[in-house]
């Protein structure tokens, strides 16, 4: 199906920008790799969900329906992300918080950080997926798929683990090359046949952390979680899979290997990955001390939407180095946008076709948000169009930009208690038809930097300083 205009995304699988055409006419199925809920998300994590949000918003703007699901990993994510090494991150989080290792505490931990994650999404105006799927709810699906893999001879069992045998997949390493350097960092199981083999199921005799399963008591490996959930909720073939570039070499490579072993084909038509957000050139890590959360940004006096604006200034596929100075510059620019929109008339006109076409050209070209932002500024400075049409067109842009510009009047013009009192006094004077006093109060407001416009019985402020 063709959308209103052609949409192009960079497909990591092909290493090329390709036109996006959904498998089912008018509908898009999209899987987003979600967080492991053992700590607060850092702002680098949030860039991945911001990218997925942009993709979804662009597709919606082009008239497509989007079904998006996101996994929430609350079990089975080992500290050795590249293979089966290390301890479970959720278990480590309980140790960090000095809590006993019990199923109830694991559940409470996951629920707490999941709630905080949702708060971050809301603060950044990131659209929620249709479903958040918890890994701990899908153990029956893992058992079913792992049993199939064992029967097909592409998995094997050791004393401690059920492994996927990567040598049984032709040309293992769907994105090019192999992940042996990553996989082979730590050898913890002498029964493991090949360094690249990865865990599907880890056996456990500890009732505090394990799950009952036909496979034996234990918990799943990270990679099988995403395959099981995407198959169950989107089908064995879907349109888009998103995640960070750190998922390419191992996690997404292994998802593809599992799917190919089960169905004979790659599960997703498009694999779209965002680049890292760095600090002083180094990648952020949630498992490291001192990572920067959204809350810490707010403590700088900068809103979450200013951080969204900061991310919009670069292509999602470009590595971006974070600094407080760059963030505050984005905050200043965002506040100027809010003020400009706040100064537009309250009535909405029509979306201007010329600007609509240019905007679609930008965002449909692999999410060219820097170009889209430049177009927003061009629109705001265009004195050749009416404020009503300008406002409608700005709101159209914001369907993708997600800067909450419909609330710009409230957020864009910050008034003091003194100004608020003067407005109330002027409103009362106008009601009493005391025009002289009304004009005197207007002059006082102007001296304080505000132009007052009367719209019916309401007063609108324009910041003129």
C-alpha cells in the first residue's frame, strides 16, 4: 500500500535506505525492545523510545494504523548482555537496595521501575504502545518455542542451561559478520559447545527466582523473550523492529537466528536502530554509577520536552554527545518556540499545503528531524501567512515533533503574581465598563513587558520583551 507520500527508513538489515510498504495494507505492526526494569532509565535509553515514537507518529501522519507492542523485561536479563554470563540484573538490583530475594520483592521492584519508566515516557510526550508485555507473564510461550527448537535439533541441553546452537544456522550473523568477539568474552559453562551459542533457558533449583516449566524450573534467556512476545502479539512476520545500535551485534542477531530456525525467515521487514547518546564521548550505561536520568535533567531547571527538542536537532542515526550547555541551548530555543506559538491567535485556520508537503518530505525521509525543525522556524517567521493558518500548520507539524505546542499558551508565557493581579483588576474594570482604568492597567502591563489583546471577554498576553 502506498501512503500519502513515500516513506523511507534506513533498514539495518539491508544497510540501505528503503521505501517502507507495510505487509498488510493500511496497517503497521511494530515491536519495540523495552527496558529491563531494575533501575531508572537514563536519557540515552530514552532516545531509543523517542525514535520509536517518531516512527509511529510519522506513520500515523501518513494515514496508517500502527499496532505497537513493547516488552518489559522483569526477569532473566543477565549482567553479561552479550551471552549467558553473570547474574540476573533484577536480582542484583535487590541486592543494591538491600531487599531479600523473593518473588514478591522481584515483582515489586519491577512494578516500581516500570511506573517510573512510564512517567518518563509521559514527560517526553512519547506515545504509549498498544501493549506493554511483561516477560514474567509469558513463560508458557518460552517453553513452547524452546521445545520446538530442541525438536528441530538447533538447541541442546547442558547441566545448567538449554543453549541455541548457532552452528546450525547458515551464515549466522544476520547483520553481517559474526558476534563471536562479543559472545566469547566470558566462558562460564564448560558444557557449552561454541562461544557464540546463547542461553534459551537457565535451570534453577531456587524457588525464589525460578519459574516452573515443562523444561524444568528456571528462567528464560533474554533473546527468547522478544521472539516469543513478538510472535504471540504480532505474528511470525511483522513490519518493524526497533532498538538501539547496541542490540545489533548480539540481541537482534540472536532474535533473527531463533526466528529463522522456527519459521525459515527473518521475523521483521525493517530493523531500525538509533545511535548512542554519549557524554564526553563515552556511551551511557544504566548499570554504571552516575548515569543521567530525566529527573536529574529536571533538577537543572530544564523540562523533559526541552530534552525532546534537543534530540530533534539531530538525526536518530547520528551519535550525539550530551552536554549541559547544549541541553540549555535547546531549552532556550524551545521556550522561544512556545512563546511564538503562544502569540498566535486562538482560532485555527487551515494547514497550508506548501508547508505540509515540505514537512512530509522531511520526516518521510528517514526521520529528518533537523530539517523538520528548520521548517518549523521558517513557518513561525513567515509573515506572509495568517496567524490562524500558521497555528493550524504548527499543530500539524507537532503531530510528529511531539512538543506539546497546543499547550504553548500556558507554558510559553510565564507570568508573575504581579502581572496576574493586574490582569484580574483589568478584567474587573472592563466588566464594570471603567475604560480609563482598563487602559491604565494595559499601560502598566506593557511597562512590564506584556501586550494585552482582548478576545471577547478574555485577555491574551503577548510577551514583547
